[in-house]
C-alpha cells in the first residue's frame, strides 16, 4: 500500500468514527469462547475473480434478482472507492427505497423488485448520509466538516463558518420527486448515525437519538460545544447522545431537548464511568474509549434500546424517550469498536457487531481471529446481557478486500431468529441464531474484490430484508436485490411465511414488533420446524397438514365452520409444553396459529 493510500484509509477510518485510541471495559467473570463457526478455506467464496462489473460471484440459497448501478453524479470522477461518494444506509416506505449516500440520496421504486426504477436523485454532501423515514419526513445524518446548510457541493473551507452544517437534516418528501429541506438541527459532533424513537403512547411528536462520532466543533461555530474532558469541563459534548424532538405538526421547529449522560454513574455523578480505552491484557484487542455511541437500536414496543457505544454494549430503558436510562453494560476483550445492535423479535437476544478496522481494512483474512471483527450474541436475562457466542462470516477474504461485521436485519421467519448481514467486500451472510450459543450460516452471496491490486473501499454497507427481498447497499457498485431460495435449512413454507409478512416502513435502527397472521402458510412453517426437530409424530403432522389444506380451500360457510371446529379441537388437545425442548417455540406458534385460524373461519 502506498503512503498516499495509507493516509486516505486513515482519513476514511476517522470519517467512520473509529479512533486510534484503544478502549477498556469491565471484563466478564469468565473469558468467552472463540467463534462458533471456524473459517473455511474450502469455500466457493475463496478465490473469486476481481472486477467492478465482471467480478466472480458465489451464491448459496440466494438468488440475485436485480442490480442497479450508481446513478449519474454519484460516482467519483477521480477514484473508484472514494468514500465521499459511497452509498450508505437504506430506509423503506411502501414501495419506495430511500438510499443514503455520503454525496446525497436517491429514491427508487421497488414495486417490482426485478425491475426497480430510479425516481429521484438529490446531491447534498456531508456524509454519512444515513437516512430514515417517518410519514412524509426524511431524516439524514451529516457529520463531515464539508457539509453545508444549503446542501452545496463546494464544501466549507473556513475553520469556523456559519455555512457549515453537521447534525440531522429534515426533508419534506410529500412530493417524492422534489424533496425540500425544512429543518437542519445542528449538533456539536455532527450525526454519524441517528435513530427514530416512536413512542406508541405519543402521537404528536417523535424523537431522534443522534449519535456523533466526529470531533467536537468550536464553540465559536456552535455555542455550547466543548471537546474538553469531563474533568476539565462537566458540560463537555463528549460522553452523551443528542435527543432531538420533532413536533409532527411543525417539524421545522425540531430541536435538541436533552443530552443524556448514558455512560455515567448516577451514584457518583461521574459522566465517564464505562470503558476508559486500551487493551484488556496480553493478546487482547485495543478497545475504543466509551465517549459516544455509533448505533442505537430502539424497540419501543418492549421499551428497550441497545446501544453499540464504541467501548461497550449497553441496554437502555427508553420508556421515557427523552431520558433513556442504562440498565446494563458489557465489554469484550475481543471487540475493538462496538458498532451496531439488533434485537431478535422476542426481545430476548441482542447481536452486537465489532467494526474492527473501521470498515476500511481487510479483517476477514484466514489469519484473523474468528472472534475479532465479529458479532457477539447475548441473551437478555432479567434485564441483563449474558454472552452466548460469536459469529463471523466464515469465508476467508483477501488483503485487498475490506471486510468486517456491519449492518443487517432480521428475516421474519416465524419461530426462528435469522439475520441477513453485510460484511463489506466479504459479501452478504444469512445466519440462524435461534440457538444463541450455536449460530449457523444458512445462505450467502459474495463477489470478488473490486480491484485486484489495491484495497479500495467497497462491498455491502448494509443488507436488509423488506417485504420479501433482501436489499444490499453496495458502497461503490450500486444496489443489489436478492430473494431467498428454499434449502435444507429453510423450507419453502418458511420462506413464504416471511414473504407474506408485509411492512409499510423500515428504518435501520428502529425495530417494530413483528406479528404473523394466522394463515395456513404460517401454520405449515411451524409444522416444518417441528418436523425438522423430530418434535411431532407422523400421523399428527399429517392430520395438521390436511386441516391446513382444508382451511385454505374451504369456500362455503358450512365447510368453514366444520374445519374451524376440527382445528379448534386439535388446538385444544395440542399442548406445546409436552413438545421436546427443540420444538417448543414452534409448537407454541403453531398452537396460536391454529386458534387464530379457527376464529377466522367462523
């Protein structure tokens, strides 16, 4: 690597919010085990041909159904892999995909995922450009010092400028082809990412948690900003997050209403009470100091949020969204930078990711530890986080492929915990963590490196499931759309049950409670799981299968009533508690589905 390239990569790492200082954290009583999945050298993903548009591809239990190249004006005229033009995160509403970018944003119509259409492109530089959507409002994170209030591409040269913008932009997207910026909430560290907080009990406003990872701007530019340590300035902009209130009747008046000290100790008043920075002893990672969160994922229906906060993973009570309270925190000797978090749908597990190397380095080589740059899977037990295992994409990558754990989402298969996750140039990995101590990869897609000789930042920033497909934000190539295919790990009924669960909106750091309808296909999905686990005998499975088919075909009121009575009787005699442990969750789901089906037929 040339010195010029090395300087570029260091700049990119800073832009992604990764500091060169190490971290420290409170160690668990026992050292966690190594990764559950060893890296496999005999893997079709190894040795793929490099290229931009003609790279080699490897797919397993996934089908690439469409690819959209980067739109005009959103590729660097000078250098492939220039982060200032990178795709970042997605949001969805109805049939529209909102693609964020360090250079602005693009909207696509994905009503037909095999033929997506570009609707709107808006140049508005500032990075990262992560977006989220609520109704006719689009929110966008801006952290780089080149960001301008007017979205201008010329940047800002002055050290202090009234034209600079770092924070959260708000656009009115009522006219999807002509977004209009209506507010720009300035923050001291900018907004690397942000999180929508939609309280189900509050109808007239929403909140945004702003996570800034950049340097603190001068108080000359924004009053009240201080980058001093807490011992020098108790009002420092470090060691906090921003809570922004957005009145829905007047979103243009959005403002910061709190900067909670979620890393503090309420008993001592210390605001910097978590990991201090550094390693954990010989042979361990240097972990970043906990003075920021990178991502905070909210789950309002259960009143919790999970924060991936540089040196710690934290669990928050957000029952009062303006004043989140820390319930628990964990550290890990194998984590360099706690990056993102995902709950399972039951709210009983959290996956935290480690962005070792800042997303710009090759961290999935055969020589890299499988517990470094990986996921850590925790169970939530009595409000506390309990470590269970690691998961890392198992195919070794090359020295010219930036690769580490990054953003993903749940795939809504009833009765199971499955995630689709981006690994930059390590591709897309789908894994099952239903057994949190033993995660298993069940599908993947990967391409060869974007350049054969030099590491250029590329690959999937995020991969998210939305209404039947997985969408991949490719940093330098555009957008990919996939569909899951049935396999020994995932039956056709399970895939179809996931496809039929529809959402009206998706935001990356906001998880809604998913509820599956009581339909025959959902019943069959649970039945397939019971059969796979040897938790149901053949005659019972045949009887359930026949009843589900009759329920699907019943046309007359009399036939529906007869089938409903038989299903009701079966459900009443079906005791999930008597099912072997491996099938208990599926049995409970099946019993509930049968009852719902019977009620719907009457």
